[in-house]
């Protein structure tokens, strides 16, 4: 997969998802009276709030869930959107940041494990395109796997973006407290990011070290019905 070249942003930029589409990863895990609903999807933060209630009602109707789920689904989505919107307008640092992304997920009968580095500075990156390419290269036919991979990437990028906002805020506070200092001290994490930058450069969004290809080669397994049943039973026990 050939990723688009990135543009270097050394100065802070306004908060947004470091991808071509500014979408919010939304995760739902709601249990009411012994009935559980789980889902994960992305949401455009520019969409009107009225769409949330429409989505909640339609979901409950389509899945024949109890009406009580409407309020809970809408509330959870609104809460996650509010967190995202609270960061809009704030500064975040993305320049020269190569971050690790890990995949460890099961979608139906497909088990996926992988890890790679992602260029946080590339605002043209496309997790959905990466996921489609990954599935094609690995011969994955389940249509639900690609969206799950893209969501997992977006969810991790969102957490990293939140940390970048916090880093920018701490840097401003540090500079105010140390007038005359040109640069705030680099954290250990920041130093590690720069070290990775020296190793991999800006040529692509997703990169792997050649000598570690065997170690970090994607693992894709197809599970039997018995293995899936055992995993789901374990997940239910952990939930309760």
C-alpha cells in the first residue's frame, strides 16, 4: 500500500483526527435487564445532534431491542461526541510523530493480530483504505473485518490525539513558567518518537522495520465454531 506523502507540521495545529476524514470513533456497550447491546462505528461531528436520536430509535427498532435502549444509546453517543467537541479549537502537536498501532481483535470467526507504525503527521491517511488493502492482501472475505480494523485504528489515533492536546497544553504552561527558554524539555515518550522518526522517515503512513518483518508479520487465523463459542463464553464471564 502506497500512502500519500505527509506534510510536516512542527507548529501546533488545531485538534482534529489525524486522518483524511474527521470522524469520531463511537463504541457502545449497553446492558439493560440482562440484555446487552454492543456496537462500534464512526460519526461525523458536524452532523446535527438530532441525528443521534433518529439513529438510536432506528437501531432499537431494527434490532427489536426494548425501548429503554433508545435513551441509553443516544446518551452514550452524545457523551462521546461531547468529549470530542470539547477538544476542538485546542492546539495539538503532530509534527514528526510516528506512533505504534496494534491490532488484536476477533470479528466473527476471524482472529487478527498485527502491529505497525503510523504517521500521525499525515492528515491524508485513510484507515478504511488501509483496512481494505489489509483484507485483500490477507485473503479475508468476511465483509465485517475491514470496518473493524479501520475502527480499531481510528480509536487508537483518537487516544493519541487526546494525548497530543495534553502535551501541547503542558508545553504552553512550561514555557509560561520558564520565560526565556526556547524549548520545553522533551519527554521520554517524545524522545522515543523522534528516534522512530530517524529510523523510518516521512515516506509513508504505515511502516515496518525490515529486520522485524518476521516478528511483526500479521497473524490471521480462522477459528472453528467451538473456538468461537469458547471465546464468547470467556468474554461474557469477564463482562459480568
